C-alpha cells in the first residue's frame, strides 16, 4: 500500500467552509483543534450557550438544509477565535466568537442571510474541544480519493471530494479499500488511529461546495452504483502525533 495524505482540513464553524492545514498535531481522543468547535444554532434548538452539550445536526445551520452556506468563504484566526465571512472575495461579516459582541455580529449576519431557513433567532454556540461533529465522538473523517473517482464513473460528472467535508484526504489506495478497515489501526504520519465506522452520506453532499447549488444526487448515486450510501471512514486517534500533507498512511 502506497497511500499518502494529500490534504488536511478542519471546519471551525459547523456547516461553513473548510480551512486547509499544512500539518496538525493530533491528540488521543481529540478532534483536530478547532474542528466544528462552533456552530450556528436555530433559536428553537435546546442549546444553552452557557452550558453547551452535543446535539444532532438538525439543530444547526447546515449545508444539507441550507445549501447556500456552501457559497460563503470563511477565514478563522486561532489566536483570537475571530471568524471572517466573505462572498466573492469581499468581507461581509467579522466577529470574535469568544465574545458576546462578536457573536452578535455573526448572529445578525445569519439572521439576514438564512432568514427563510431559520427556526428562531440564530445563536452562536461553542462546544470547546468536543466539537459539533455529526456523531457524538471525537472522530476524524478520512476520504479515499480513489473511491471518489470511482463514484465519478457512476455519476458521469466530476465529483469534488470536498463535498464529503473530510478531515484527511488520502490517495494511493484501491477504490473502496477503506470499507474493510473497521476495527483496524492505521499509522498516519506520526499518529495512530483506530477505524471506528464507515461514514454514511446525506443530502449535504448534493450541494456544490463552490456555488452552494444542489447539482448532484450523491446518496442516490452511491445506492445505485454500489448498493450503499457510504463514502469515507471515521477514525479515533489512539496515539498522538504530527500529521502533515504528504505523510504516508499504512495499516497496522
């Protein structure tokens, strides 16, 4: 197996655009730092910003239900927890997500931008190191680019792998090789991970990550072509270490 990490991504705010990292220090039983730390909750969601807990994605703005979120570009500053939102390269909102004033700015932006999709006034929520991932566990998501290319054969069009919102994109594997890895360990750069689950896919993957338009039917095509709606794997970090783009990935 001659697999390598081609890119590393995190999503500081659930449902918004990714950031590409050159390298990351992974810790055992932790997400990539700042990955899905923040989310934009519906006003009706049973969340308490003063005592945050994990909740399912239905309580937050997300690409599956609000595909135009994919048209926003975001830049996140670790040092100040400041989120900058851009559209077509122009800044349209900016706020520090660890301050009430900064959160208010971001909430007011989404109250206008997603007014037809919100259930109550939006709230910025912060789950700290746990993160508002789709499952209540400290999992990283890995996408096999060979599987995405095989899916393109079924779809009949290019499929941007960023539709799957993975943390690590890897290449050099056979298509769908990862489907047989549940329960196995992987060495990735200086870290070791345990493969926990195959990742099921929802309608969020139908949204073009560049335009926000629903232009494909990914779950339907997965079912039609392969008899399942899965693409990618969830892994848990078991031994801490540094992972960089270009690092090797191996079983065992």
